C-alpha cells in the first residue's frame, strides 16, 4: 500500500539516537552509528521522532510500505522490555553512545586521604548568563566579542578549559540532547544583532554533540555575515581531537 512513512537521511544523521528513543513503536534503531528504519510495519507515520532530530535528518515521504501492524509493535515492545530487564545497568546497547556508562582510568590516579595543595586559578568567565537558552539576543558584552559556543560536558572533560577556551571570549553553553532544542534560531539572532568577531565551537566526540555544531553552522549561514569560525572536538578522556 502507498502511505506516509518516515525517511532517514543517513548522510545527515549524526547517530545521536534521539529519534530511536522518541519512537515508542521501536521502528528506529542505531545501526553502525546511523539511525535506520528497521521495519515499515512498526512505523505509524505520526512522526514523534521528527522534532527530536538535531541534524534534520528525518522527513516524511509517501511510498509503497507495509501497513502499520499494531499487534507486531505490541509484541516487539514486550520483547524489548524483557531484553532490557536482562541487561546490566549502564550497558544497554543502541541509543546514544554519549549516554553509555564508561570508566576512565588514568595513570597514577588515586583518591588521596589529604587533598593535594594546588595553585588557585582564577575563573576566566566574563559574562552571565552562559546558558544559550537564557542569553540575551543583544547586549554590550557581545560587541566585538570572540564567541565561544560550548557543549556542557566540555568544561568537565578538558582540564584547562578556562585558560584555553574561555579566556578572552564570551561563553555560551548548552546541550542539544538534554535541552531538546534547536539553538540555531537564537544563535542566528545573536550573530545578526551584534558585532561578533569570531566563533569557536567546542564539542565532545559523542554524536549527540553534533547538534550543537549543526546549530552553529546553520546560524552562521543564516546570519548573512562572514565570521571566521572553528570547531574543536574533545575526547571523553579529555584530549583535543581536532583543531
């Protein structure tokens, strides 16, 4: 039969898993780092997954497809629940790779009984608020600013974050997965209404962070301005992967 069904652009997909988590019918799975529609008869065509995709990789199409099978979906849900009950906490396959539990082992790392004496370092933060959702569209500290757009986790993963990235910049932070938001519209207005000199995007290596990079890229294009920009990727163990 010809019916409306979702279409996934695997080239645009960043593998974050947000769509798979949003699909109550289990029609979407992460396969080799990409979202895929695994069975047509699991997709009801309602599109709960559509607004969850930070990369804009999901759309509707009308094509020949098996009819939605409510009984098959119900049986699949039951199997998934039974399987999930047998998996140790933090080791569930699929979903967002950034949500999987990992333990980081470092050479010489231990828990000392007495905290070591360390040199106090000053914060390099020069603006408030820092959350993208709370930031004003136009304000004095954006004038002539070098703008930093950073994923929440980067400051925890990279030890010298203040000195390397915040110093001399105006910082905005966010998490597209937790906020379930497309920041591109707000970032576009910030770039459009202010004299921003440069943009640095700092993200984690996990796929869901791609939503932040995508939002910044879209905002730069939509602003109509030529602004130098770069993307820096931080690994989970705290090293810089790309400059």
